[in-house]
């Protein structure tokens, strides 16, 4: 990828700044005045990426000026993990939360991995520790451990295989065991259990963003709304999923929208995702109930610029621990 990086960045610069001359496209995510304010930083970051031979990865929950302005690759956790494994860039800058940057380092231990803000954490990742996993193994010695990627490197290292919301069902089904420890999101685990015949033992973790949605809120959105399609992330509580027309990961929701092209839609997930998808699907009207992730929003253009200028906020993973965690992630990537 290194040999193509300069051309890719140059092409992206053209597309970004041509977009700023098209108000109808730009205004679907941010007003003209905001794009003009962001443009100097976007241009500076584009130059720095070439100088540092860096690739910028951005999660779907990043703000539009990051997602559309400076990211080389965007997507959900699985897509970003795969890119981290395939990239040949010398520097990987993760616009996401800390566990995502750790995963990039686990899969690319020889490269520099930066995160613009080291304190960009995750309530779900913080709900479980490696010691918790070891205790669970003692209690259920015959149950393989499936760990959601929204966890620390230490927790991944104690696991048999990782999963994302995109492939959790496939990962669980792939295991030659009837009883499975599924960690740490109880809501995702409850949803996966409904898609398989296996017994899932769940940890009581949850995402603070998705847990705040309620079935009553969804019903309220439907009141007086014609042809409103509700798409929900499986990290939401079961009663919310029961109200949804479609349940899937962030990438699955995007693919569903591209296939079905509903007139009006609401995405029951972190609300920046609607802002970002709206630019790609302008014919769809997005209703926006807004639950923001405070950890994702720690990432800003200023912090991205500073990380590349000073090469600071490097994410480190102990090499031996990283090898163990890598095995669990690679088993996931092998499934798809």
C-alpha cells in the first residue's frame, strides 16, 4: 500500500475539495460555513499523511468532517481490523476508540499505531478484565470463549476467538461446542443466542450509547410517521430490537439501505452514523434520534493533526500478550 499511498491521498484531496464546491452534497452533513472552517485542517492533515506515510482509519461513528474529510478507509470494527491486517503503511492512525487502535497494533506489531486521544475509551470494553475471563474459564472449563472486539488486548489474549456484531452469529456457529461463553455485551449475546441452537453464557456488559434506547422511544418515532423503516444495532436491548424492522451491524445496516432504498429510515445506533450515510444515500430521509458516544467524540481534526505532527499518543501492546490476542483476532478474520 505504501507505493500507492501518495496517489491515493492526492486523489482523495481532489474528491474532498471538489465536494466542497457542491453545496447540495456538502450541506447534507454540514453547513457551508462549517466546511470552510474545517478546510485548513483537512488540507494540513492530507499533507501530513503523505509525509508520515500514514493511513487514517475512521469508524462509522466519527463526525462528518473526519469521516468524509480525512479518512482513507471507513467502516465498522471488522472492516477496520481487516485493513489494519492488510495495510503496508508505516503509520496507522485510528480515529476510533482505544480497543480499535490496540487491535490494529496486535495485527501490525511492527508498525506505529497512533490514536488522537489516548483517553478515547469504551464503556463496554471497561466492563470486563482479563482476570474476569480467567475466573469464567475456571467455572466453565469446557466452554470456548468468544469475545466481542470491543474489549482490551488483555481480554482478547484470554479468549479463544473474537467476533464483531457483523460476524458474531457465524463465529458462534463455527465452534464445536454446545455451550459458549460470550463476552462482554449481554444484549449482543442475547440476540446471537436467538440465531443459534447453542447455549450462550453471557457477561453483563453493555454499550452506554445503545443501552439508552428504549422500545417506547421507537414507538414514539413511528407515531404519525408514514413508511418509516427502523434499523437497530444488536447492542440495543431486546425490546428495542423487537420493535425494529431490521437488526444488524453498522455495515449490515448500510448494505440493507443500499438494497432496499426506503423512503424514510431511523438508525437506532450512534447518531453520527446517520450523518455520514446520508451523504451517500441522499434520496433517503433520515430521522435522527441522537445518542452520541462521548468517547468517539474525543477525536477531533485538531487532535488528528497534532498526533501526526508530533507522532504522539502511540498505542503499545506487550509483544507476548499481543501474540495471544492476535490468535483470537486471526481466527475471527479467517471466518469472515
